[in-house]
C-alpha cells in the first residue's frame, strides 16, 4: 500500500501548489516577507502608517453557492465571492485589508479546479489591494462527494483606533444609505436552489425569461466588494455605522450596527426589488418576511450617517458611478 492507494495524491498536491504559486505572488505587496510554501506567512506592518493601529480579523465561507458551481462546472468566481465577502465584513468596522488566507478541502484533488478557484481569489485580492499570503489545500478521501469541495477564507485588516466604526455614535434621526448588491452574493442559496432545481426542476443551463439569462449565470454572479466605494469615505469620519447584508438579510444585519435603544425605518418605495428576488419569491411562494430574512433583496451594504451628511454623500457616490440611495432613517 501507499498513500495514493488510500486516496491522497501527494503529486497532485505538489502540482496544485505549482499552479497557484504564481497566482498568489501576483498579489504580493512590499509588506509580504515570505513565499508560498512556507509554514507561515510573514507580513510586515508599515511603521507610522496608522496611529494606534488595530487589527481586524474575520473568517467566512461561500455556503451552498458551491453546489451551483459544481453543477455549472464554473469555479473561478467562487474565489472572488470568498475574498469579497471577507473584505466587506471587516470594512464595516473601518478596516482596510492587509492579507488573506484560504482553506480548500476536497475528496480528490484536481489541480485544474484548484487553479481556477485560486485564480478568482488572486484576482479579487489584487482588486482589493490585499495580499494572498498563503493557505491550505487538504485532500480528504471519503469525506466529500466526487467533484465537490469546500472553501473558507481568513482575512486580516487594519484601522486606526480613533477611526474604528462601531455604531456607538448613532442617534435617532441619522440616515440610512443603501448600496446595491450584484445578486444573491453568498447567502440564501439553500432556499434559491430548492426553488430553482427541486420545485421547478430547472438545470443550471435553463433560461429564465424573467431574468433574460440562465439560472446558473444569475445565481453565480459574484459577490461584489464595497471597498472601492466606501474606502475613500473612511477617513472623512462621516460614516457612523455600516452593515454588510449577508445571512439574515436586512432584518438581522442592520440591527448589529445599531446601539441599544435604536431601531430603523425603511422606505420600501426607495428601490425596486431586482428581478431575481421577485422571481424567487413568486416561484417559491415565499412570504415577504422570509424573503427579507433569507436574501439581501438588492441591498448589499448600508451606511449610517448624520442627516446633514446624507445628501452630500449620496450625490458624491452617484457622481462616481455608484447608484446609492436614501433607504430610511434611525429611530
């Protein structure tokens, strides 16, 4: 017997590392002091860049959106989803990303698939000016079904302590500014898959007339990053709180940034629910309350700002090409 006979192919692992080494290196900044293959990644904090620096860390996955990727045979966007989700999670506290690490686990390692996944991660890391510092690829025979894998991401960012955004300054009368999502992002896929593939019996290649595209394309649209839009606003001190609308929707995520004794009103006439969400709700007979808890409903990020700053910020973002809008207010 040997290791390969038991299901673990060390040669395939080495080939995967060879393929992804260049992808990871393409994200390196001068702060990276190690190379792919080291036991740990070395990252040097730039002296004097931040006053009273605070590290902000987060970890997340892509959920059952992976199932859609398996069906479609599309793997490069999954890496984009993973990085952008993690970037947004630390952005809400005012942090800019420094480096990212990934964990990829599969039953049988395909170097080609691993390369596609990491290519998406590298692309998103470059877009977010974040180093793909390292990661782990685990081949676990008998643990995953053939052709399936799981991925998780770990991110570390930095913010000056005086500029940490924690929502403590939010008061009644503050305004809510919404930034649109690009689709389902990385949440609600168990419900979406059940509606599309079980209730309606569609395949990933089925064209949905109401959407003007295949259901696979609609569901795999990548989770967008809000760093290019929000990053330039962080140093101005006008953002009091932010909510990344992930699992639980607006219903569960916006309260996470509000201090005790604060609630919110949404102006439901301020935006049109995107067709994908309308179609899912109608096709699945899902109640409005459940839709707002399962999906982002077209709102990917919410900023909380003082009433006097709201109009100026919305106008500035619109001029830059970001279709922001007034979503409601704090009570």
